[in-house]
């Protein structure tokens, strides 16, 4: 129902102009679409009760309901953000633990002792046992 979109976009005048332009441009497929839309509305509009007609949100809906919906949406966004922060924090802690294990495993298992002959700490003495 391409023509029905014109009503929402520019009002009945714009809708009428779109229908006339679609008909005058000579495009047979577009003319068939216009006729199909009109046929659908002629057949189905009597069947639609006042409450069944398709329409957008009720403009008379109380402002407090809209505010409650907005607050709920903000709360959901905040909860999702907190979950994301918690997950990133857990990943960072896990990364830190892994890096500390790697550093601990790369650390030499012995020590350098002072060599009085050379005057430097150049004698490597391995520890008896590793941690």
C-alpha cells in the first residue's frame, strides 16, 4: 500500500498529488499498484470497525505513561551498560592474573652472587627448588 504512506508523510493534499503523478507518468505497473490500493481500501474499509482501523500511537496517552516508558528504557540501557562494565572488569582481572603467572614462570629460578675475583655479580647459582 504505497499510496497510504503518502498520507502520513504530507497530508491528504500531498497524497492526492502523489496519486495524480503516479497515474499521469504512464507507468503501467505503478497504475496497477494505485488501482490495487484503491480496491483494497474500497473492500476493507467498511469491514474495519472504528477500533480496528490501523493507526499510530494515541496522542491522548498521558504524559506520565510516556515518561515511565522512557525511564524504563533508560534503566534497561543502564543495566546493560553495567553488565558490560562488569564483564570488562572481569576480563581485565583475568588478564592481569595470566600476565602475573607468565612473569612468575619467566623469572629466573636462581640468583646471581657476587664474585670477588671480578668484582661483579656474575656467578649464577640455581635455587634448590622452584616455587
